[in-house]
C-alpha cells in the first residue's frame, strides 16, 4: 500500500506545479527534469515521517510481503481477473487475516463478492 500512496503523492505534487493533467505526460516530464523529480519527493518524505510517528505510537503496523503471498496474488489475479497490484493487496489481506480495507478502488468491490476475503 505504501507504494500506491507514494505514487499518488508524487503525481499530485506534479499536478500542483504544472498545467499538465495527463499522467503519462506528467511522468515523462518528471523523468526528464531531475529537479522536478526531487521536488515531487518532498510530500513523500513528509508521509514517511507521519508513518514513523504512527508506528512509534503503536497505532500502525507495517507488514512485510512474503514470497508465498506473491504466489497467492498470482492465483487471485488469474482467478478473479484483478491486475497484479490489486491482487497483491488482496493476497496480503488474505495472508494476514485482514477483513477491512479503506479504498476507493472499485476493483475491491468486485473482489469482496468474489470472496477474496470475507469482510
């Protein structure tokens, strides 16, 4: 999940600093201009400080992804037609007994009724 948040933070920062709205064009511009890339990492650094505070307070636990979870993701992707990243999220939930997920990704609505996990 952390990689998803980082990606969104970088793209949103880029949208704030330019009139470009097409994500592919934003990414191309970021890769061409290293100073823009570094600027887009500023909100990511703030995000990591926040994550560090939450974990230090005991209000958040960061879980690692095991290789076996990646294999579960492959099966979920194959069976339920989820893209690999979404399937990996579902597999992590399944592997760790997580029954609730906060998301605005509509694919997870489909995954719920496919019994990828039982909310």
